[in-house]
């Protein structure tokens, strides 16, 4: 059953912290969470080198992390709706902290696999609550756009800190220090959530429930989800494939340098690329499908280039080359949500695309096997094919959007901080 008209119910005014306090806390808390997100970024390195289980085990752990992520994305939106933003985020950040502490104490392979699932389940579940809080707190579209933009930038600042600081801590103090610090950061974010997020509203003010079956009746959502999977397989290569490639060549500190290069490139390239893609009247200059296809091809080519490198300059160059693709993807997905999601269904649309991104985090085991069976050329070919497949999915997506009158240039929202592991709209 298609959904086109879902009445939205006004949310009563809050008597809690001021808008400025809430938004500032969310920006600062997001930066803190990203700066301390060591467990995700160094999980592959730890399983492979720190615990001594090798590349295939690392790929398996990262794949299980992706399975947990799929489950977590499916649950986080529902928990936010049922329990309220504050309670859901507090519980889930507590689970994430426990997973980080467990990782610090774990070395056996079966236990590491179990912890990987738990980490994946809990590490990215803050996004629905943060986005919902911004929408509830700020009444104007322009204000929400600015706040989402600040969230976007703060994520990249945090990721730059995480890459550099994480590599230093791993080299000098070991991986356990990283994971304990990550757990402490999750606890801190949970406390911030308890202080500033909105509790569950009264039942009478909650909009009507929208089912996933209703949401998935939209063919444009199905096709953009296919494109999201192919594109994000390449984008997540920065934190899943790249460590597998670098582990045999270089120490963890060099991975941190590559991550910093990527984050700095996002900060430098985002303003001019946003001005190019989005006009002064906040109208997209190009159809969102064209922007999405271009981003997919850039990401596929950039990660294929990374697969053929053996030196730090080569890996760092690849990390920079994929940035325009990340930005194009972020703009296109944000524009799609803004235009295509019916009233009262925005959260479900975002959840579906987040789930597609989570599915895209599953291939590390396949990449590890491809690395062993066919070497780097096979990995490069697979990543290129993923980007091309995503671009090809944009053709039926364009037809689906034209059929509902949403294919024209759309009013562009701020860069979407989700769905993916990086702050450029792909990162966590």
C-alpha cells in the first residue's frame, strides 16, 4: 500500500534546555563520539595484528560487525519511536560502551566475533535520535539546515582526531587503551543525551505509525537503496578494505594518516563542491540522480586505485580522491529524502537507506578472500564493479522519480550526516 498523505501531529513546546543549548550539545557530543570512535576504525587491525588472527579473521569480524549494524539500524528507529529519543539513545550508548570494554578484554577468536556483532549493533544507532532531536527542536527549515551542516562538520573534525590520535595510542599504548577510551566516550554521550534530548512525548502527540511495508512500496526508494549499497561498499572501503590492504604493508599509524588526509580533504573540498552542486537559492543545480551516479563512479574508481597501492602516499592520495564522491552521495541522498519522503514517513525512509548502507558494510570477508585468491587486481575490479552497478541503478531510479514528479532539481538540504561510517555523509 502506497503512502502519500500521513498527517503530522504538532509536538508540544518543550520546557527543557534552550534550542542553542541542545544544538550545541549535539554538535559537541557528535564530535566527541567520532573523535573517540576507535573500536570501529581499528577493529580490523586489532583482530588481524593485535590479537594475531590474520586477515581472513579480520574480514570475518568486520562482516559480522556489518550484520550487527543491519540489525541495529532496523531497531534504532523503532526504539526511538517507542521509547523516545532520550531513553533510546541512553540505552544504546550504554550497550555500545559495554561492547567497547568487552573488546578491550577479548582476544579469543569466538569472543571477538561475538563482540564484533555487538559493536556493529550499537555504534551507529545515535543518528536517528540526533536527527529527530534537531527536527523537534528547530522550527524553521533554514535553522535545521544550518544545524545539520554543523553536525556534518563536527563529525569530520572528530574523525580527523580519531585517525591521528588512534594511530598514536595504538602504537604507544596498545589497542586496549583505544577501546577503553571509546567506551568512556560512549558513556559521556549517554550522559549528554540524558541532559538535552527530548523524552518520549505523550501518546496523543505521536504521529501515526508507518510500517516498513508501506514505505517499501515506493519503487524510487527501492532503487536508491540498490544504488546506496553499491556506492557505500566503496565508501566503507576506507574503514574496512583499506585496513586489510595496509595491514600487510604498513603500521597502524599510517592508517591514521590516511584517515586524516580524507577528513581534511572533506573539510577543504566541501564548501566549493557544495557551492557547485547547490545554488545560492538552495536549489540543486543538477538532478539528484546525476549527482548520485557521479558520486558512485568516483568512489568506485578511487577505491580501485587504493587497492593497487603499497605506500603511504598512495593510500593517502586514494583517501583524498574519493572525497568528491562522498560529497556527491551525501547531497543526493539528502535531496532525495527531502523531496520523496511523505509527511510522517521521513524517519522510515532514512532507516531504509541506513539499512542499505549497513548491508554495504558486509563484504569485508569477501574482500579478504578475494585478496588471498586474486590479489589486489581482483579487489580493484570488484570495487570498480560495485561503483558501476550503483551508477546503473540510477537509470531505473530516474524513471521512478519521473513517474512521481520528483526527478527535477530539488531543494537541497544540508549534507546528510548519515547513512554511513564517515562524517562526509558516509561516516559515523
